[in-house]
């Protein structure tokens, strides 16, 4: 009978415990401080990305991601969307010299999601997107609570309580500014910026409290969302780019933190796009 080495045995024990436990409390993860240099790198990344998006929304032939694909790839992507699939792509914005933009002490996550909803209209889509008081019903279980705080025309202030789970469970209270822009009768786009993100300890318990923003476990420090909506081909194409900022992966706790900070951005956007499609399709549109 083989004997397992003590170090290997301890490692396997840690993995088994992680699998068996429903969630490791985020309080066990050491808090980190969000540094100004990390924010500056994220802001630079966003500025360069928005410069590219500004060109796209002003050119009808480049409005959607699929419009900019080579012909063969475009045909394949459109066929997948028509089948009801969620198209996902990892994106990367580089600086003007083509170099990767690194965020010291943090990680920038940039994902694109696209769906097509046959029979839906642009008006129905915008009504769903702007119904923030009911997003907690559409986007469960990630959106635990949603509330419209204020509205002035096409500008919204929104509150979400988010619960993200992957090995560990993290609850976040977040505020967002959302702005909608009409292009023409068939195209709109919107931009959402997080203005406050606070990690919640002991969520929904009498001892519930928030950690100081920027002095927490660093599971989500910033998130921007860039949406495009176009009615054509007998339905509506819905596209979202999500750019988020998290802590980097510390030595020794990578097995615990890496699945969360690297997996959640993609999983969350995929869920959001799928739920949006399902909610619109469920309205029995023609």
C-alpha cells in the first residue's frame, strides 16, 4: 500500500475541504488596499476602450461586434445567435504602441457577450433594461436586490446587492450611474459606471456590516458595462462589454482566490446575457 507524503496529504486535504464546504467565508481572505496606481491603470484602459466604442456607435456598419467580423466568422456567429446561443469573447485593449496595460496590484477583466432575441422589439428591450426595480427577479441569484434610486430623462442611478459565488461567496452593495443614448429608430446604446462598491460581511444577519470601500478583499473594485441594442433581422441584438477591476492573485491563496477573480467576470456576463434573452423571450413577443 502506497504512503502519501505529508505535504501532499495536507494539500489534498485542503482541496477536499474546499470542495465539501458550501463556501469559505471571505473574511478569511486578507484585506488589501486599492492603490491609486491601480485605479489610474484601470481608468487609462477604460479611456482607450471608450475611444474605440465611440467610433463604433457613430458608424452603423460597425455598430455591433458581429458587424466587424470577417465574412465567414460573421456567418458562423450569426448562426449561433439565431440558435439561441450566448456569444462570448474575451477582449483586450492595448495602448497605442500595442502594449498590454497592466494594473499594479490588480487585474483588469474585459469580456463581451452577445445574444439575439427573435420577435423582440427595441422598445421592449429598453423597457426591460430600465426596469431596475425588477432586475432582482430577472437576474437572480446574482442580483439579490435592485432598486432605482433616481431618474432624470435617460440617466439613472441604481442600487444592486450582488452575491457572487465560486468556491467562496461574496456579497457586495453597489451603486451605478447608467446613461442611455439613442442613435436612430433602431439603435440605442448605454453605459453603466460603478460609483460605489462595498463588500458586505455577515450579509442578512444582525451583525451585517460593510467593509471600507477600497480596503477589503478586493473581489470587485470597479465595473463598467457598455451595452448596444439593435433591432433587425426580425428581433433584437443585445451586446454588452464588461470591464471590471479586481485584486491580483496572492501567493499561497491562489487556489482559493484565482477561481473567483478570473472565473466570475465571464460567468457573470454569460448569466446576464442569458437571463436578458430569456426574460424578453418569455414575454411572448411576436
